[in-house]
């Protein structure tokens, strides 16, 4: 039982790190502009699309979560998020 609590804690920390990667976008903007030659507007469009897609997907998750369960949905969403990077 105690072992399971540590697994849940590790999963929660991993999820927070993945969310923090999105919210820490501002730290990457100067590097993207420098190395890829993007303008500030173009680099912010990437962030804007990410936030819009993330926000709109919440509606779909709300409908699906009752059918397949939280764990399956969280695992699938996490894998898609990791593969996007």
C-alpha cells in the first residue's frame, strides 16, 4: 500500500513538470529567436497554438473521462504530450 503512494507521488510530480514546461515557455523564446531566426511574433504563435489546443482539449477530456477512466486518459494524454516534444 505504501509503495503505491510513492508511485502516485512520482506520477504527480512528472505531470507537474510537464505542465511547467508549457508555462515556462518564456525562458525558451530568446533561444528560439536566436537559433531558428524566428521573429518574436512567430515564436509566440507556437505558444498560443499550444495553449488553445490544450484549453479546447479539456472539453473532450471531460466527456471521455467518465467512459474510460482517469488513468487511461491521463496515460494517453501524457504520452501524446511527450511525443509532441
